[in-house]
């Protein structure tokens, strides 16, 4: 049996001589380059993806801040509108404009009949405001004007605006009379 074992050793020796000696660098080089390129491409892709996500995050935080600011501004404007829409504020502004509360209304029925008796509203007499006193300019040596008195002998130094001094006449809305 020693002979067949020797024959195997001889065959193995011949096969070993046919095989290249040492590790082959030529077979590993393309594989290593492929792995390095895949890893490098993956890292660059992750870097770009991370940058895009960070940019989106910054944009999102800016938009959230802007939304908060606009919400605060909207609430402030709504409070302002609510304050001006209160009945007391509306009444005060209407009186400043010379408006007066309306009288009793009249309504037209479906057949043209008038229900109720319309009444005309007369504005109450408002006291006239005195014009502001005229002061002398520094270049003139004129004494200040005396306070206005109730007499109409001296004309006022400045002409008051007619819309602020005189009460406006309310516009009377006439309803259709029963005879028409």
C-alpha cells in the first residue's frame, strides 16, 4: 500500500507544479476596486442625502417660525376687529361721524301694504367747538391772541372746517307711502 500512497504524492506534486505559486494579485484587484467604489459611492450618497435632509429641516423650522408669527399677527388683528366691532365702540364712532339713532321703522308687506309709521329723526344740536388760539411766530413780536369770547364781533383767526364744526344733517330714507 505504500506504493499507491506514493503515487498520490507524485500526482499531487505534479498538480502543485501546474498551479501558480503564491497568491494571485491579478484576480483580487478588480474585486477590491469594485468594493472600494461601492463603499465610496455609498458614503457620497449618504453625505448628499444627509445634506438634503438638513436643508429641509432648516427650511421647515423657518416655516414653522413664520407660521407662528403670522398666527400671532392674525390674532392681534382679530382682537382689534373685535374691539372695534363692540356696540359701544360702534356707537361712539357713529356719534363722532354725526350719526344719530334711527326712529321707528316702517315695513312693506307682500301686498304693498305699509306696516308701522315711519318717523323722521332730527339730530340734536351740538355745541360748536371754539377754534384753537393763534400763537405768534418767533419772528413777529405779536402778543398771543386772547381766548375766544362768545361775541361774534371779531372774526376767528382761522376758519374751522365746516364738516367738523357743524352737525351733519341725517339722510332721511323715505319708505313708499300707501298712496303710491
